C-alpha cells in the first residue's frame, strides 16, 4: 500500500494496459461516455506538460467495466511527503468524472472518495471537453500544492512539550475525541516518545501526527483512512490556544 494513496476494490486491480482494452458504450444525445483509458492518459499527459511525473498508479473497474477508479502517486514532493491524485469515471451516469488531490487520497468502489480538495467534477455532457476540464483541474492542483506544503511545514515547526503531547494522546483515546480504537493509544505513545526514524526525533506536531498515522496502519484500509482524515481537525481542536 502506498503511503499517500489507497485504492479499495472488490473486483481486484488492473493495469493501465488492461484498462485500455475495455469497451466503451455508445453515446446518446445527452450522454457521451468517455473511455477510461482516455481519462487516465489525458490526465498523465496534462501533468507531464507541467513537468509533474507519475511514480505509481493503481486502477480498478466495476464488474461491468462501466465504472473506473484509480490513484496516481506524483513525483511532486517535499521532504518526506508526496502528493497523490484520486480519479473516477462512470459511463453509466452513476457519478460524474472527478479528481481529488492531497497528501493522502482514498478511493473506493463504494464511492468513498477523499483527498484534501477536488479540482475536477464534470458531467459527460455533449459539449464536455476532457482536455479542457483536466487542464483547468491540474492548474488548480498546482496552485494548492503550496498551501498544503505550508501546513506541513507549520506542523514541523510547532514544538510540543511532553505534557501537551501526552494530553493530546489522552484526549484522542481516553476521552474519545478522535473516535479510534483505544488499544492504539500505547502504540502512538511509544512511536512518539521513542521514534523509529531520525526525521521524527524533534518533539513537534509533525512527529506526533506521524505517530498517529503509523499506529493507524494496524487498522483495515477503510478504517485507517477515516481515522487519518479526522486527524487534522482533531489536532486543530486539541492543540488550539
């Protein structure tokens, strides 16, 4: 599993080459199906025009191949963090073409679709332009890379006393503010106060965040992502002045 992206599928995962072999249903007057492979390759090409490479990818489709889900890990990164994109496309009108991007992205066949923000959301209408939609979407992604980077850097610079760190862990597990299994409290405590990597030796909010997300890896994928997605909001409340 990628540190940045998670794709869950009940039908298994396929390669981009396998995706290219799937049929696309005929168009109607109001609905223009888009080949799944066209979505992926146009997105990758659009990223390439902006010098953003893809270093990892996973794809899955529904049993009838009408719906596609995928994740792309990007080479765009900064000191221990990497951005990712989640994508989905439906040729049965069940949902719109969409992309979501963030430091952690989750895409699931049950329609769970989470990132930090979603710059693309479009219907398969007669006048829809895939190239235009993805070009605008990627431009929006690039503009928001910097705010996400600043948030992480802010966490890295925010020093924590031992007392504050212990109180935060207590609020998460003992008081139940984070809604995660209580048995992980000891794991988080050990990972924070006895870090396994030099990068997390400093006693900061970033190190505490890593202790939480590392402990969450013991959870099954959907629970892990839900817990991680709630972490930022929890920290904002727990560590507010």
